[in-house]
C-alpha cells in the first residue's frame, strides 16, 4: 500500500516536471504554432542562471528564490531575441522555423559548453528541499518534488488567470483564434507575438530552475526534455492549456506505473505506444480549439 | 497552416531527434580499410599518438578529465626528451559519446594520421565498438577505465581495473561489513549488465541475496520509481553501476527519499573525484566507492602527479582513478617502446610483459599474457570536502584475472 501511494506520488511528480517543461511550449507551440526546437535550451538557460546566481548569493534558499524571476527574464529575453531575429521572418514557413531553431539549439548547447565547460555543474539545494515529509505508514514525500508540484500548479494558475482576465491575455487569445480579425480590430499582432514568446520562453527558464533540484545541469539537458515537452502539448491538444495539464499528469502516472511493473526502458515503450494509439483515435489531441479562422 | 501539417513536421523532427539518440545504441563498425596492419608513421622527428575521448555528449563530464591527464603525461614525456628520441605529437578526436563515432574516429587516427598508439575510450560500449577496428588494423589502444572483464584483445592494453581488482573487492568489503542483501542499479549497457551477472554469481556463492536489479537508459534522469523500489526492498546496500549524468539524478532522488549512507550505503564503481564534484557532496557524503586510486592515496609519485595536474589545469581540479590510469597508460607505452627499441606494434606487445611503473596508485606491473596490469584494490568513503578517503585496501597489487578463472563461483560466466 505504501509502495502504491509512493508510486502514485512519483507519477504525479513526474507529471509536474512534464507540465513545467511543457507549459512554455503550450504557449509558443500550442498558441502560436511555432515549432521551437530551442525550447529545451531555454530550460538549460534557466538552470545555468541558478548556477551563476549561486556563485554570488551564498544562501541556497535565497538564491533559489532569486533565481526564479531572474531565470524567467533571462530565458524570456532569449526567446524574444530569437523571435525578433529569426522566427518572425519565418512565420509562414514552419519547416524552416524547425530547422532554424534546431540550429539555434545546437549553437546554444555549444555556447554553454564554451562558457561553463562540458562537465556538469552543481548547485546546492536548500536543506529544506533535500529532506522529505514522513507520512503515517512509512510513506515519505520528497520536499523537492512537492516544491516542483507547487511551482507547476502555481505557474498553470497564473498563466490561466493571465490569459482569462488581463487585457494582454485577451489580446493573446484573440490573435490565436483569428489573427486577421484581431489585426483589423487594431491589435498589434506582432507585439502580441513577441510578448507571448517572452512568456513561453520565460516559463521554460522557470522549469530550468526547478530541474536543478532533480537532475544534472549540463549543456545537453535540454535535448533530453524537448521530446517529452512536445508530446505533452501534441497529445493535450494544440491551443489549450487544460489538455497539457491533464496529459502531463496522465503520462507521469502511466510512466511511473509502467516503470514499477516492468523496467524503465519498457515503461518508455508503453508510454510511446499509448500515445500513438491515442493519436490514432484522436489525432487532434485531447482538446481542440474551435475557431472560425480560415487558417 | 493547418494543425495537421504542423503535426507532420513535428513528427519528422522527433524522428530526427530520436534517430540521433538511437544511433548511440548501435554497434556499427566500419569495414573499409585494408586487412593488413597500417604501420605508424615514425619517419620524422616526432611520433604521433591518438587521443580518443568524448568531449561532448553525456560522457563528456568524465572523459574530458581523462583527455587532460593524457596531455599531462605527453608533456612530461616530451619535456624529458620524448620516446626513443622522438617528441610525441598528440592528435585529438572527439568521440562525442556516440559509439559509431568512436569507431569512425579510431579508423581515421589509425589510417589517416598513422598514429603509433591510441589512448582513450571510457564506456565499454565505445571500447567494444573500436575493438574490431584496432584488431583489423593491428593497432594499439590503451584503455584507461575499469570495466566488466571477460575480454582480452591482443591489441588493447587495459590499464584500468578488471572485475577482480574492483568489483570483487567491493563485494568482499560489503560482505566483511555484514551486508546480507544488495540491490543492483545500473545504466543499460554492457558494463552494468555484465558486472551484475558477476555480482549475482558472487552473491549466490557467498550467501548474499540480490533483492532487485534495475537498469536506466544512459542519460536517463528520472529515478523516482527506481529509488522507490530500492527503498521498499530494504536491502543492506546498493551496488551502483550507473554511468554519467544519471548518477546526479539518482543521488538527488536517493537523498530526497530519506535514504542515507548509514542506513543503506551505495557502493559505486563509476563515481570518482570529478563526478563527486558534478553531483555535489551534499548528496554523496559517506557513500562508498571502489577504485584503485584516490587523490588522497599516499606516496611521492602521487604528490608529484597531483601537483603537476593542479598546476596545469587549476587548483580546484581533482584527480581521479581513470585519469590516473590514463596517465599511467602513456608512461607504460613509453616504457614498452623503449624496451622494444621500436614503435612496431608487435615488438611493443612482445616487450610489455613485466614492465613496471612507479604510478601514483603505487607500483603497477604489466601482465603480458592478459595485457592488463596488476594494481592495488581500494575502497574509499566520500568526504564532505569532495575527496575520497581510503577505508580499505588489498595490501598488495592484485594480479589481473579478466576471466575470473581463479574464482570457482565464476565458472558459469563467460
């Protein structure tokens, strides 16, 4: 029973990680239809930001708290630069966007290698986050996993509220649903695109900070995550946040269960087979956005 | 643009990325080149040697340090006048943590650069990928990392530990500490799988129980479930054969789950001083490692090695077992060449038996029959300063036994 709950929590926390890395992509890919292969490197940028900040801020807890907004801005700014310099010129050419952003991803990896070296770097986690909460029955829940779960949920809530309630959110939704109509209504669509890209990339930076608590910080960390992130958004349905949220947790639990009953490699196969089967049944993903747009 | 079109493009992109990842699992070796050996070019006043290490990818964390210490040995030898009066000219290649790339680069070093010997490789998968290349070309590889044994190529010198110099002493140590059960965690490739086969045979013969066995793909960083399984197994100890980045995620998860070195020690065979730095002592303090060398190993040869390394690469750079074995490999090659009086591969091999070197780890002796070296086994504990302190050693160099022929319990292994 303890093991069962332990596994359930592991599944949920894998889901939280998936959600965090996919959330930014749900904006830039899901809402703007931009296939950004460099998204993983924005996650890496967030992780390295945490590392750099820890060189000057000694308290592990404080540096983590500072790293969250700073990484958001750093990764967001990188995203805006990418949008302004390259992606903006390629909106009608998705295949070119894909290749260009993949190239950017490779360049950013090499940049990280040149600046920080090929070996991994480490950050110290605050003591509070390396422990765990003991529940009755011998069940323990790791604090860092709880923190990531809370961060993921907070990010989803903040993003949802921003999209629903703020004028910016309204503009973003308008552009997503019908770009031409939004443009003739006086919305500066290119500025909205830039802001959306800033938010999406910033969320990747946030994910990077969280991931320093779990795994290695190295030049290739982004590549390992990007496929999972795209899977979540594609299965969740493009243009909808709730799809990504549900799918992230579902895949997390499926992965953890499969892994427990079989092995890690077989669990991955199970997850991929399940995704392929699901997309056969619902090629448009879990949720779809119905619009009158012609595009 | 329609959603459908996007998805097709995305699928294509993912196939590309996945294919790039999958090629790492292949074991393609090139078949081009002549069947006869390519002779090294030693006509000038320099002699070329090849350095084949991953400077990028998941193994770079470890292999870059090996490259650095090989360069140190090369510089030392050149400063002392070179080998047979010729200065060594190193030719570096990046194996990129990708096994077919290793085979391709090995072929290039041998056939195009015509090097006298190659130093490098880390993972057994990369060694298995280049082995046919060296055998076909009759060229020499000096392999510096502990490995799973059960191999003896005439064209490879193994300067790291084979199983009876590392894994078996590690198990002996656990047994002497009263461990009755172990859990095996490893990366999914040839070294951990073979090592675990040996561990299971040892356990059966020594009254130990193996409570579980789990493998994670190289580069995997999600260990929630594996740590859950380890924890609920209640094993006395964990034997860890994970390689590369996975160790970081594993130990972070291990500590978060409340598991400690006191309650359930982890014996690792792929974590040396450099990896400790990359994982963080916060997560590793008190855990055990099995090696033949630590930065703290006493002796004048080691003081000199550590000082030279730090002077060249920075005071914060630790020295580790594979680095030391790589450094020793270059010096042993020099000694073999000088004893043979030639760079010719067959003459060097014939001269190798009985060559000794006062290595940082202590005296090592080349066994010409197996082309492994006799070395002292050591168990160490990771300290808060990131260095590893010896808690046990074998007292004298252990003769290499790659096929474990002198251990009755290992008779079923091959």
